């Protein structure tokens, strides 16, 4: 900011020096010498100018604008404000560039993390499918084995009844029916 003020100050002083040196006024009127052969007759214009327009050329305008010094001061003020705005915008631009870099870095790490997570999810889904298939196979094997166990128990009970009959034991028909009914209607589990 100090360098901008120094530049502005030097710019204003340079402008004032140029304006002052270019606007010197002499107090003596200049001498004009005319050679007799060099003056020519004025040519007649096809359109005569109204007499009022010639007089207006040499009159000062009624509304005067700002002087050159005032214009220079106004321009230097505008330059100062615009240079401050440029500095602010440059800072904002640098901040945005820095944030953009941070977001790009964060984006790259998040993409890598996302890919790793998707890979792990795919592996977990495959493992779950495999485990479900194995569970279904295990259930079928256990349920099938349960029926085989029932058949084996029934065969064992029939073999025990035969052994008791051979040894001379009396087996009442009611108890044999209960045993046969119990063996065929064994509740699961």
C-alpha cells in the first residue's frame, strides 16, 4: 500500500509539473510579419457561415468543466481506489487458488478411500453370499441327518423288542404300541 501511495504521489507531482511547464503565459504579444506575396485572397465558401457561429468560436464556454489539476487529482483518487480494489481481488484470488488446491488434494484422497471401501464392500458381499450358500447346505444336511437318526432310533427299538422276546421277556401289546407310536411320532428337536 505504501508503494501505491508513493507511485500516486510521484504521478501527481509529475502531472502538475507537466501542466505548469506547458501553460506558461507571455506578457508581450508576439510580432507577426507578413510578406506581401504570401497572402492570398480568401476563397468564397459555397455555404456562407452565419455570423453568430464565428463569434461563438472565440467565446469561452458558459459551463466550464474541471480544470486540468482537478482532473488529475480526481484521476489519482480513482487510481488509488482501483489499485486498492486490485490488491483485494488479488488476495481473494490467491485464497481461492489455495482453497482449490486443498479441495483437489482432499478429492484425490477421498477417491482413493472410496475405491478401497468399494473393494472391501464387494469382498464382504461375496463372503456373505458364500456363507449363505454354506448355511443352506448345512441346514439341508442337518435336516436330512435328523430323519436318518429317527430311522436309526426306530430300528434300534425294534431290535431291542426282539431281543426281549428272545430272552423270554413279556412285552404287552399296549406298551409295544406305545413304543411304536412314540418312535414314529417323535417330536423334532
